[in-house]
C-alpha cells in the first residue's frame, strides 16, 4: 500500500526529549518539572478526517482518538510521547514550550505503513 502524494497533508511534530527540574530564584529545585521537546519537524502524510470502526480495530480497544495519520515512511520517528501541530503552524509560549494541538495516542506498524492514532487536546 502506498500513500498517494495528493492525499498527503503537511503537519509538524516535536519529539519528547525528557524533563528538567524547575529552579527557584536561589537555583534550588522546586520539585516541579518542565517537559522538553525537540524543535518542530515538518512531515507530510495521509491524515484521516475522522476515526472510524476499522481504525478502532487496528488499534485494539483504543477508542479515545480523533484522527489517524498514515505514513509509508517506515523510519517515522513519531512515538507515543510526540506532540503534533496538525491544524496550524508551530507556536510556542513565552517559556518556549510548544502550544501543540494533538497528542499521539498509539502507533501501529505494519509491513508497509505506520498508522498513528492522535487526539485533539484542549486549548493550552
């Protein structure tokens, strides 16, 4: 199965790098952490308009997702900790944190494609 170029849409993803402690004015840890993400990377793939029954079976009993991204790139680096900018371009808050609009719920790899279930997040 190949993804037709005319069906592909552009989106951006940021891979999770880890978390770092938040420091107070004296340079001491506050027991809170800040999530760190890599710079946004542009990608093109087939993005479904809505999830359906066939997609639910593909991901098992997972029902809480909104769309499915299908890519023929078997080296696709997107995993369950990746955040996505699907409906707009990448934006960041003053602290440099990404204001993403989708999160990855599950990744399913087959012989020819990678299917990614994604969910819309509430406004950040």
